[in-house]
C-alpha cells in the first residue's frame, strides 16, 4: 500500500506530477488552481530536479510546454477556464505537432471572467477540440482526489503512448477539497529520448522537425488522416466508464466528474423511496462511452443527466441513447453546485411528477 | 611579388539573380546573365578572369550560391 | 458510521483547520474523509466554512445541503445554517457573541461560551479546539488521542510548543458540554 | 586559367554544410537568406550541429527548418522565445536560439520577448527587422518607420494614429537579464561579417550561461518595399540606419570575459 495522505486536489496533482517523474511544469496563477504551482515551487526542484517556471501568461506557458515537450520530456501545465481558453491556440499546435503533454483544467464557472467557484462548462471545449482545426485531446474526468493523483500518472503514459496532449478535466471543488489519497511511489525521471524529439541533431540521424505547418494541402490532409486514425485508435482502446447498479435500474443518472458523486448520493436518496437508480459515469469524456448508454437505452425508463453547465455532455448522452429513452437534464451554471437533495427533487419533478 | 588569383563558381540552380554580388564585385567579374534557371531567375555569370577571390560576392550572396577559390601566385 | 458536518465562522477563527484535524484523525482510524472549504475571497475576512464528512464507507458527494452536525462560530453562521441541520441533528454554537440564538425544536442545540473560555485561557486562537472538544463529547466519532495526533499534522512544526495548550482546550470543550 | 586554382586547399568560400542544398523560398536579395546562411556558417565553424535546437517563428521564416539541417521546432506566432525557453529549461546544456521577425517579436510576441529577456533565459534571439510584414504581403509592422508606406499605411505611417516605430533592441538592452545586445545588418559584405561574428559570440556566451543574447539584424524587404535588392539596400542605408543605428547596445564588460 502506498503512502496515505490527506490532500487538497490541487496539491495532489502537484505531488502526483513530482512522483510521476515529470520533467517540467510551466504555469500561471489563476484561482482555483494556484496551489499547483505553489506546491511545485516548494517541493519539486529539491526532490527530483523538476523544472518549475511561472510564465508571464498562460499563452507563454502553453508555448513553453510546446518547446519543452518537443524535447521528449514529461511536461505539464495547469490552469482554470479563462487561462485554458488562452492556451487553445497552443494546444492546437501541440496536437498537430504531436507533442505529448499533460494539462489540467480546474474548471470554474463562466463565461468570461465568470466566477472562481466550480463549473463544468468547459466540457465542449475540452472534448470537441477547443482550438482551431480537427484535433482531439484525450480527456480524463476524475471525480475524486485519488483519481486526480492516478490520472496524472496515467495521463503522462497516455500522452506518450499516443503522442497526444492529455487533459484532466476537473473543477474548483475537486481542486480545493481534501480527501484521503494513496500516493504511488516515486518514479524516476526518464532518461529516454524519443526518436522524434528535438534535442540536437547527431550526425547519424535525420534532423527532427516539430511543426504544425504544411503549406501543401495534399500533405496536410495526409497528416490530418494520420491524426484521425490515431483518434479512432484512442476511441477503440481508451474508453473508461464507471457504471453503478445499472442492471435492473428503473432510471439512470449520468454525470461526469464532481457531479457524478452528487448523483450517487441522490441515487441513495431515491433508493430510500424505493426507486432503483443506476449511474453511468464517463471517466474518459473523450473518447466518450456511447455504447454504454446504448446498452441500457431500451432497458430503463429514462436518463437523467446532471451537469454544472447548460447541458454540454447532454449532446453526447443523446448520441449514446439515440432516442430510445427519454433524457432529462438538470444543470447549474455560473459556479453554482447542485446538492444531492436538489438533484433528487428535480428528478422527481421531471420524471415522476410530470412537471417539466 | 605575390599576386592572388581567384575564381568563382556559381550554382545556377540556387542563384536568384538578385545582383547583390554584381554590386559588390571590385573587379566587375560578375554580371547579370541572359539565361533563366529552373526557378525562372536570370542567374549571374562570370564575365572576366580578373577575380581575386576576395569573397565579397559569396559573403553578400543571400543564397550561398557562390563558391570561391583563391591562390597565391609567386612571380 | 457516517457523520456529515459543516463548520462555519469568520475567517481566522480556525474553522477550516477544525475540519482538517477531524479528517487527519479520521484517516488514522482508517475512515474515509472528505473536506470541502468555501474558497476564494470570502475566506479572507468574511465568512468561511467547510463541509467535513467522516465515514466508514466510501463517501459519495462531498457537497451536501443537510448535516448531522452544524458547528457555528458566529451569528451569520447561526443564521445561515440553522435550517441545514437534519432533524434530530446537532447544532453546536459559540454563544459568546450571538444575540439571536437558534430556535428550532427538532434538533439538539448546544451552546458554549467558547470565546470567553478562550479568553480565560489567554489565547483566542484555541476557540476552535474548545468547540472541537465539545463536538467530540457530543459525537464521539474519533478518539481524543487520534485528534491530538491529527493536530500535530495540521499545526506547523514551529507551533508544536502549543500542542499542550490545544489539548487543554479540547478537554475544556468536553467539560463545558452538559 | 591556373590548373591548381580549384584544389581544395585554395577553397575560400563554399556553401555551409548545415545549410541544406535547396533553393530557399525567400525573394531574391532577402536578408533572411543571408542571415540563415551565416547562422549555418557559425554552426559549422563551432561544430555545434548536434547541440543546436532552433525555433522558427510565424512570418517569412516560418519554414526556416526546411533550410537548416538541425533539430527545430516551429512556434505559434509571437511565441518563439517562449518555446525556446521551454526547450532551454529542460535541456540547459544545449544551444537554443529563436529566429523571429519584427511582427512576431515586436508585435504579437512583445510580452514573450520582454519576459524571456527579463528572465535572462540563456538563449540567443535573432531578430530580423525589415520594418514590414513580409509573409502577409507588406502590411505595417511595429518597426515600420514614420511616414513609411505599407499596404495598411498607404499614405505613410502616421505616428499620431499608428504609434511610433518601436526599438525593441534598445528596450531589451535595459533589462538586466540580457547579456549581449547588438544591432547589426547584412547589407554589405563587411556588415555580413560583423553579424556573423556577433552570432558566433552569442553562442559562445550561451555556453558560458551568461543570459539572453539578442541580435537585431536590420534587413531589407525588396518585394514589399517594391524595389530591386540593390536599391533596397541603399534605401536601408538612407532610411533604416539613421533610425535603427548599428552597433552594440550592451556588451559584456572586460572582466566578465
């Protein structure tokens, strides 16, 4: 058993990064995730020699990630919604140049400067590309501090496996709350140099170029096809989903990240009233577990989707259910968090009370 | 007295005919040519044997199109 | 065992660390724990609160609206959270500066002159420990020795000379509950 | 013709081997090409091909990596110095340079430029200043001279409306993080030699971990200035150099070397 600790989500991300053998972190302070940089500034360099740099902006930070990631190192950044928006251009470049890296978005309520309170309103940005062009991030949505820790390690592995940026999509509550976590042991920083890395051209190999540009559309299309083939591969191999009590359920609550736990509690309230609720929680929101929804679509009386946004994952849920069962939605926005009682009452109203 | 003798070889596929070399050649060895290369540029040609191998042309040439030789000749 | 608690007061009264100490101690007893603070500007100078959950089983939602126990350290918290106590739940508050006490009759209300006691002990910073002691007397969910061990984790080492005083305060809080 | 003249021992100039043997896409007479060429000469002479990592910007030199036979990364517009920072921070023993035009470095990337220099990132920034946007077709650059025409200042740059031409090199020279700051040009053989010497020095300083080296190359843009290469260099002397005067703005003191 690994070391047990009580940790804040943001600190846990930082600690996991150090332990995962990350080589560098570039970031810029923004609530509610500033503790990541603070924790790393305190701990990282003395423990593993990891490079920590506070950039002048999120724009600079993501481009530092590009540069450092391009040398084949394990590199990461973290931010919160407005900062992640600023990184979108860089992310598009990183995805196209196929530079592995890890990002964390500790989402807050938007749009605009919004609020510093938690949100899930960056789902579409995270899962459908976010920046310009046809690209995808592999997106993991933890719902506990333990998963935040584990996904940092896994995120790096997936990023290198597919030479693709990986995003951990979390929120202000998970960033700020504390839970018991079991930490994995320190992984030494890797000395391996991937074949594509720009580290200085030795005489015995061709030069390595990392670019997202190709002025010839025929070649650019080829590169796009290569990227799309990779995304299909990711869709085939990397879907992760948690289902709870779905077999024999009357209704299914579905939600990602923090709100999935609120739904689990709401399902317990339903159980007390004799209503059988199953839970589908996508853990990877890209690739999305459409088939899990399809599997239960004609077996339940309805799906109830709960999010801290205006219904962003709802679009994917609909694609999974394909009209075979009614889907109702409850969303809170602007930094508001639904409570389990609220979720249950809205469910009652929408499915059992006939009031829409 | 030692005298120098130079020569230039122009890579006509790379030359873009910008004529910066012609401008800086002290011996007027280089001049605009009359033929066009594969890229459509009228490339520079050598028009006399007075070259001293001073490398002005190769230094100013943006495209590294000029190779220069220089030899000391003892008379 | 599942205890869902909210601790609320002014920033600086030690409400956040109270919850943290409970969590650290809970881990020592192999319990599941969850601590969720209100964060951001309201923490600084304004009101602060944290939801603390201690459970034998995996904790579902860290965000809840109804609590087994509310610990309120000032009037705004009394006002805000009186109705958040579950029926038969515990409402524990520092009555020193509260002019409008809670009025519900379906809950168990405990009032403590905790701030005054802290003043008597010549350190206002131990208010939270007096309250925590009182809570543990009412709801003995964690052993006192583990609370003291948890305190060691939360308190930076340079303050470890204050551990005996904190322990005294915990015990004082226990005594004050009748 | 002497038979021995073309012997290898008499070779005084040949194309640097780090410069890939293809025709560059730059317009005839462009200072970008010249600067690429001498950069490659320096890499050859210092024998640092295996240690150098370059960062290309957005702008005319966006595909600089097609010509330099070294490991390179292409950066987003304005971010070359941030990308270079990332590389250098994880590979501090390597030699890293960014190569940026005036739009990239002095407009969209001003923040990255200033902060990279202010942190004293131990990299070389090569800054090509030709007072115009080349790639997009001759629009005003931050360094466009007062009254100078461009496609977006068709009546000349009115400084009351468009602001003043910015002297980035003077600006970065004031920052304690910079170690060696110089303004050079490539419009005559003598100037080309000086610029090359500056690049060489900058790499040597980088080896000594001295901070940011910043070399501005005042350059021409015959196509967008709408003149012949030879005339563009004359125009550069008459118009650019009085404003962007050549020379060192910051040199290491003697004891430091």
